[in-house]
C-alpha cells in the first residue's frame, strides 16, 4: 500500500489502484452455508454507496458517532470503511443512546431504538436480502443502498488525526488505525497475495484488524468466517486448502 495512506478509506483507494480485480473479503457463515466473495472493486462499490447513504440519507457529518451493532460480517466491513470515507466515528457495539446514528443487525433492533438519530437495519441474510417486513423505526439498508450513487465525494475533507473508530473502549484516529494495521500485517507475515482466515469477532481490535484492516493494509485478503464452530475439523482443513489460506486465526 501507499506510504501516504492515512485513513482506511485511503487504503482502499490504493488497493483499487493496485489490483481492483483481486479478492479482498471472502465471507462464510457456517450456520447458513452462505459464501460471498468480494473483489476490491465490488467492495469499493458497496463502500461508495454506503458512504453516500451515511452522508446524504442520514445527513451525517464528520465527527458524528455511529453505533455499529453488528457482528463480524462482510457488510460490517463495508460500514467501517464507509464511515472512514465520511469522517464519521464507527463505534463497535457502542451505546445507541449516546450515538448520533445507529446501524443494527436483526438481533439488536430493540437496543438500537435508544438512538434518537438516524437508524438503519441490516437483515444480514444471504445475498444481502431485505427484511420481509421493514423493522419499525428503521430504514432497511437493503432497500435504501441500491439507489445510492456508485461514486462518493465527501462534502468535507476527512482529518486523519480525528477520531475514526472506537472498539473495546479504545478510540483511534484514522491514522492510528492505519499504523496499527500495518504493524499487525508485519507481525502476521501478511504480504501481497496472502490469504488470512479469521474467525475472530469484531468486538476487539484484534478481530477488526485480522478481519479487515491488516489484510487491506498489506494488499492481502481475508477469509472471514462466522459460526466456524459449526464446521468439522475436516471441513476446516478442506476450506484452508480450497481457499489457499496462508495463515489462520481462530
């Protein structure tokens, strides 16, 4: 990645310039059998649309706090980089009552109603399907995001030194996220073309780094596995072989 990259959004721009066709995130849910593979270009398109939703539909501004009540999931990764693109602070598992906006998965909808600002619900269903019935008090992400523009331009420049992420009670700037991600990539031995399998949750820095930031910083890719405990040892060994995994964190 480019040494001048100072935010996660910058890392994605550099990844697009380097090789937009390569896989970035391959997502498995072993409770549903779902498998989704996103190239850099496809992931960036989701990020652009989501950033436009944050900026225009939610009217979020740099410095606003967005509570992300979501598990480790490819759509969570999209929201994390989209927040970075706008300059909004992504607060993983944050208190919705203290947030300007909230994004909630199907098992956190009641909690998210404590937020007095904009609310977006994600079904987290395979293929990004919408809810059968829109959740009361929420906009359905799968309904709203398709109409958003494929190109994102922030209304205000994003300050790399401003708060960008809160996880596990620690607040990090965009520049700190990038620096930590690069250090983790070196520690994990990640380089261009590496494939990291991670089953770590997104409620700690270690999980976020392994499941998104470190592979993005290194020009590598992640195989993000949810409910991996439902996969047999033989099934895991087969996945490691078929996905050409170079390192594993479970």
